[in-house]
C-alpha cells in the first residue's frame, strides 16, 4: 500500500516488538491463512485475549511466505509473562493448533515459540 498505514495514538510512550514467521509455501494455504485473519473470520476470543494481556496494537504484514508482526505495548509490558498468560486464555491453544498447519510448525507450539523476535538494526530519529 503506497499510501502507508495510519497508526493509532495511544497517549503515552509505547514499546514495540517485531517478529517474523515463515508460512508453508502453498498459495492455497496462504489464501486460507489470510482469510482466517480477516475481520470477518477472526476468532473474537483470540482478539480479546491479545488485548487482555496488555497489547495495544498488533499488525501482521506479508510478502510471499514471510510474515512480519508488529506489536505495540505499554512501556512496562513484560513479553514473557504476557505470552504465558495469553497461552492459557480460552481458545488460544485451539487457535495456535489451527494455524500451525499454515505455519508449518508443531500443532502444540505456542505463539511465542513460533514467531522469531527480530532485532532493530536501524532507526531514523
């Protein structure tokens, strides 16, 4: 999208996490993965759980089979604690098992075991 994406103003400083994940190299599976992440098909319990653990905003970008997830949180957010809480919330394990077939990983893998944290190597101030 050459127009860019408008970001939310959260009224506070935020912390950002960026992760990546590879999808199975199968156009049909990728189309289904996109479908299940669309507003019409998203699992409400999973969206609610993401917010419940303190995540303010989450975006996933795709290029071919590569996904990049951007997560914005309050400054005092603890990633490990939040991911442990998220994994225990209703339907989260079911969701992770469901999307594992698109991601090419173990069915019982938690989100934080699938997604690889990226390191920022440049920032324009």
